[in-house]
DNA sequence: TTGAAAGCGCTAACAA
DNA sequence: TTGTTAGCGCTTTCAA
């Protein structure tokens, strides 16, 4: 049986109220003498407040939920770390939930987190087509911050990346190097991020007076395999293609494999640009030129927003857009004879 | 104000006890008729049990804590995913805690998790030299499963990898390929895993009648940088070295960089073996031969053990040792002229 | 400065 | 089969 506030009170000859005041650092209402007496007992007995009991009366648990598709997708650990660091600073703990973008699991976790009275939820999902349960979640009154993959709804708080701009600058970089026949391996086009990156790609081409060729566009899956298959298709259909924009790094890795298996060299024969800048993109040979998403910072920011929301503080903005950044490494090069 | 058991009771004209029985699926003590009536109301009103209130009385929260050094270290996401999947199956949620192997943070998280009355904790740390707080944690009565990095104490439950064997088979693989001058970049030697891998390396050499040369051993840090520096030192000091055993994949990546910067080819000039088999080891060029740690399975198993412990079920073994497995890819090759 | 008492939402003896 | 009641450990209102 753990020691409780009652035990302390009894031993100190005071009421539980007084002990509670000391435990919670209420500045007034306790004489310095009794405060010291209580603090001493707390230390001696190793008293630890029971957060469950506290939560029952305050309705606050100092706990948030982080709902993501999959922590083993290399894009999410940095986000998770950012969220957790931020939470830890403010004294919160975080529940990790993996949904695999599965609607049912999303609902399950939302229900479980609500039952456990988390103070707020950070939510990422690509299930855009059917997101009633997200809207419902948001409207249910519990503070929610949406991350990374955009959701349409009024009064939503969110941390996003400008995917359109990312697609634009990735493509622009290739164009600046003289490439004109630029392939694009997109993400799954039911996600907003994939659509936006593709739009950015198209706009960059148009702005440079290059015609959009549907044969140069392949719908991938944000996974390595999509890159493998996508590059294969693109290389077969477009003998004169000199560069590929893979809409995430994982697919760029897949493209690397295929390009090599075709006997081409990167970047001499084919330039490649990725998207995300996950850690290992610097280790690949040749190091991948890519669009950096500040995942850690986004996590940090999302948690900070959420906690401000929880604690009723004013937020300057409901939406914070992070700007992607071009990181030039070794996988892109001037077009041959360009 | 959320709907409570009381509301349901009032509307159904029964006592809260009866409602509680239905909510908790107690098989007896409720007529089918009232059960249906209550279930109907539960649905209509969207009643959700309050896990906090429940936890206060039952002392069970259906929550576990996962304490790891750093989720953004590529070795941990798979473990975390395994833990979370297992937990989810049994109806538990998991708190994610990153300690950076910092003793103070470890203690902080342990305290916080106890205050939140988690039912159990899965703990990973490399802070072997000063692990009184871990022993204390274990003795405090809360179910604990130690993961990956071994701790010495009686009655500890744990899921470990046989690092000694891993070090042995990695080295043996190189010896079998004809290598004799084999460098070793170890992990931080205050960790047991690093020591064991090194011991395995030494034993494999001795078993083959090869003398141990301290100049071929470099103490790294399990990070990319350690691999970079370690390979540099080893290459400079040992002109005839033909292979390197890097005690984790991250350091192997670092070694790749250095080896290339020296103008050597992998595996033609220098063979490299890693340890862990994290996802991206298959993507590197050349693909890394390495020792596979079944991280996901280890996570899965650790959580399953913990939950059995929590629920008072019998455990066959207190310690489960996973066996490492050699995965031969393209970074190892017969020694030149061998 | 201090304390009495109510109550958060639920479970679980025990009684009917 | 059903209900009464106490109590989990804490915060908070109100009164002293």
C-alpha cells in the first residue's frame, strides 16, 4: 500500500487539505513551519501523488495521445521524438498509437484515449476520403492538433508542411540543372500531400514552359517498392528521361535500385531528388538531394500548440505551415550536354 | 459533461451496480432483459466508461510504460512497434519515454509512470554502471521487463539478444571468407552488449588460431560518427587489414564513408559486417552483411511477457534470449588472393 | 492559517 | 436478480 496524503496528514497532525496545498505548491494558506514539516514527511516516506485520483477530480491527466500511421516508417520517429520532448518539458506523458492508416484502428485509439481522459491528441492520418471520425473528434471538444497530412475542416489546429512548395522547388532544382524530361513518382494520390507535391511539380514545369507529359508521371505508394516499380515504368516508357523526382525518400531509394539495375549511373545518367530528408539519406551513395521536412521541429511545435490549447493559452495561429527546404547533395547534376 | 454510469442507471431505473455489471460483461447477476435495456441506453447516449475512475478503484490502468534511449535511433522504432502491437492486442496503451540514456531522465520517467499507475514497465538502458534505480524499480514490486541491454539482478524478467553469439558469428563469417586481419569497432564498452559482442569477436578469432591484436580494436559509440572515426583509425594503423566488424549498423555506415574516402572498395578491398539489421541496411550500396536482431519480435515478446506478469499468469521463463542471425549480403567477400 | 466535508465516476462487498 | 453503501486518493468550496 503506497503512502497517501492521508498518512502524511495524520503524521503531521494537519488536515489533508493542508497537505494537498503543500504538495501542489499553493503559495498561500500554509505557514512556513507546517510547510516544512510536511515536506520533510513527504521526503521521508517517499510519498508520490496518485495521478489517477488527482485526474478524477481535476479532469486533467497531463497526458496526450500521439496517433500516427506507423512508428517504424522512418519519417515518424523524428516527429515522435519532437512531440515527446516538448511534452516532457511541460510535464506531460505521451501515448503512442500506430494505426497503419486503418480507419477502424484510428477510431479504436480515439475511443481508448478518450476513456483514459487524455488532455489532447495529436493526429496524423492519410485517410482523407473518409475522415468523419476526425471531424467528430475535433468537434467533440477535446483539443486536437492535426499534423503533416492536411484535413479540411473549420476550426482545426494544425502543423503542416507546404507540400506544394516542396514539389515546386524540387522540380525547379532539376530544371535549373537543365533537365526537361523529368519523371515524377508520386505518393498515393488519395492523400493531399501527394496531390500537392504533384501540383508543385506541374507548376514548376509550366512556369518554365515545359509541357506536362502524363507518361512521365507514375503513382507510387510512399514505400520503397513504389520507387522500384515506378522507376522501372518511367525508364521503360521514356528513353530520354534524365531526372526523377521521387515524392519521398523511401521511393527515391527504390528508384536508386532500379536505375542501377538498368545500368545507369546516378547522377551522371539520371538525377534523383527525394522528399523528406530522413536521416539515412545522407548515408546513401550518392547522398540524396532532397526536400527537407523539419520533422522534429514539426513534432515539437505540434505538441507545444496542443499544450497551449489544453492550458487555455492564446495561440497566435491556428495553422502553422513549415516551409520545405532544398538540400542539394550528390544525386543531382547538370544534364548531360546541358 | 460526459454521460456517466449514474445517468444510465437513472434512465434505466436500475442501480449503478447493475449498469456496472453490464458494462464489464459480468456474466451473472443481470437478467437478459435489463442487460438489453442498459446496452441500448449505452449506445444511444454514447456512454464511454471513465478509465480514470475505474483505475482509482481497481488499481489497474491498462497502461504500460516503454522506456528507451531514443526513438529516433533506428534500432528502436521496430521494438516500439512490436511493444505497441502486443499491448494493443491485449487492450493496453503505451507511454513512450525517451531517456537519452540519461540517469536523471530515467528516474524522472520512472517516477512519472509510477504516479500515473502504469501496470508495468518495459525498460531499456545502457546505464549499466549505475543502475541502482533500475534494481530499485524492479524491487518496488511493479512488473518490469528489461529489454536488449542486460542488467544484473536476481528475479529480473527480460528479453535479450545473445550478443556474444552475434559477435562470434559475425567474426566467424569473415574468417570463413579467409580474412585474418579483422578490425573491430565496438560499442561503448561500459555497456554489456558492447562487451559481449567484443568477446564474441575475440573468441571466434581464438577458435581459429588467430592472435588478438589490440591495434585492430577501436571503441566506438554505436553512432555513425564512431564508425567514421573508428574506420579511419583502423585503416591508418593496419595497412593489411582486410575486413571490419562494426558492432552496429550505424557504425558500419560510418565505416562505409571512411573506407570510400580512403579510395577503397567494399567489399573488394575491405569487407564489412554490421550488427542489428535495421531496415536501411538493405538499401545501402553495397547491401550490408550484418547480424539480424529481431527487434520487432523482441518488442512483441517483451510486451507479452509484461502483460502476463501483470495479469498474474505463469511465465515459462524469466529470461528469453533471442538468437542473432547472420544475413549475408554484398559487403563481405573472399579475401583477396584467399 | 487551517480544516470539514462533499464529491469526482467507478467497483465490489454485502445485504436483500 | 438487484440494490445499498463504502471507499479508492485527491481537490476544492466553504466555514472557522
